[in-house]
C-alpha cells in the first residue's frame, strides 16, 4: 500500500504554480543547487517540503521592506561632496550634452 506523505513529489510546473514563479526560475534554482530535486525519466520532481521551505526562505529574503533613502537626497549629498572635494561648480546636464556632442563629432569624422 502506498501512503502519501508530506514529502510527496511535485513537478516543476506544479512547483512554479505553488511558488508563484516561472518554471524556468524553478529549474534555475534546481540546476544552481539551491533547490534539491530528483530526476525521474526526463522530468524533474521536487519534494513538497523542500519546495515549501525554499519558497518561504526566498520570500522573506526578497520582500523585506527597508527604508530607502530618497534618490534626490542622495544625489544632492553626492553633488555637495564632489563640490567640497574639487572646489568647482559643475552642471551635470551640460557636461553630458558636451560629452555627447564630442562623441557624435568623433563618430561623424570616423565615417568620412
């Protein structure tokens, strides 16, 4: 008599559905050694308990919300730090435009 246990095997397709992931993601986890699996014939199967623990582990790692510093605040701090070090004023947008123009001129000359 075969009894079903908590460690019954699930296919990659079923594992992906249960974890809310793509089948290729599940395969990458397996081939990367992160998720143990068994190959039966030409199909991969995962123990349901292994899948549950790995999905729970990756979910807690991936979705931990942390307070992120505002991008604008970081940019202003960086700009002030550069000004303090170099002692010069600069305009990033103007510098980028100048670099692009120079690069376009180089490309035009190389095509002639």
